[in-house]
C-alpha cells in the first residue's frame, strides 16, 4: 500500500462513516501513509467524512443516535462540520458543542462549499453555489458567532466543469455516484 500512496499527487476521500473509516485506516496504518503523502505535498481532499478526516476533530453522524465530535487525523487544525445547511441537526449541534465547551470553534461548511488549505493555513474558500458558505463558528460570551470566511465563487460553467471532474474522480475511485450528485449536475446544466 505504501508504494501506491506514494505515487499519488491527489488523494480524494468520499463520504461515509468517519468513525469506521478512521478505525480501519489506523488498523492498517493508512493514516501514517496519508500523513507521509501530506508531508511530501500531495493534495488531500474529500467530501463529508472525506473532508473532516483531515482535521483535528470533526462533527460526524457516525453514531446512529445523534451527531458527535470525534478525533480525526489532525493534519489541519480545528474542528470541521460538513452539511451545515444541508442537514437540520448540524447547526444546533455545533452550537451545543460550543456552549458545552466540547470545541472552542468549528469550521462549518454548507453543502457546495469548501475550505482550501495551503501549508496548513486557510488559503481561501470555494463556493460552488452562490448561497453556499464556509463559517468559523465561535462562542463569544453567551452568544454564538458566525463569521463568513470570504473566498471565491465559481461561475456556472466552472461549477459544471468542477462537478463533472469530481464525478470522474469519484467514479474512478469509488465506482458509485449518488442521486444527490446526479441532481446537482442536472441543476447546474439547466443553470
């Protein structure tokens, strides 16, 4: 597995059960190989579980009963929550984690938005849809504060191009494409 990972310039991780994924990776020492790839400059990316796995902590639905914060691989600082606008329990759960001092801040990603890191620091955000945002959510006193992290918004043509590139990458890696993704491509194409 070492030689396979060492040959990759881009490593894309899809969604799924973060808890199970990281347990298997740790058992097989894939986390160490991914850290090595990161240190040599490979691009590590993903969606959902594949986005939060790179952070110190992530907000995940890996438990059937509710959302939880779990330790992830820690390649980048902080806590990350995907699907912030796409799943109704995400926002109140992040707010509760802050109020209960489980985390001191959280990067909250709307569906269709991404954080771009370079050398361990946020470079920019990318919005694939005009209404998608990335927030740094913090507690200030008794209040929850949402700071929108500015970035770039892709135009409709670029959105479709990027979505199709992700489709090719995802389909090549995972051999599946969800109805959600197909609907998003159709939505962009109809534009």
